[in-house]
């Protein structure tokens, strides 16, 4: 069971878990009961999201990368590469056709 995401807090971990499950992947959060220890240990060392199979790792990392990209809110709207719908920069996936949007550094 590989780690695919180290979360800053439980909210981020749950959002990533929800995205992974929406993509059909089996995943879980580890360290959710350690959130009270944050301050003594770094938060990204306490809370993590794991996929249940090594075979799911590549797809899971893609989902996490898209999630992280969706959290960036700067920039102009861009057309979806799948359907051409204009999307705000915080959307990692098109609301109209469901296509994942490319991640730009």
C-alpha cells in the first residue's frame, strides 16, 4: 500500500480521498487520529492517504496531481481540451464533460 499524498490537515486528506474514490480507486487515510499531535510532529508526517494496491499508484498520483492543480486559483479561464467549455483555473476536471485538465507548472 503506497502513500500517494501527505496532507497538511484532515480536510485536505478527505478531499484527496474523495477524489481517489470518485476515480474508482480504493484508498484510505492514515494518521487521522494523530492530528492532535501536530505541532510536535509536522502535519505532513502525521496524515497521509494511501491506495490499497501498488497497481493503482500511477493513476492515483495523476488524480492527486490534478487535485493539487485545482487548488491553484490564479490565472485566467481556459477552454477544456475535451469539449471547449471555459473553465476557471481551480477546476482540475471539466464540470461539463468530465475530462481531466492538463497540469501546467
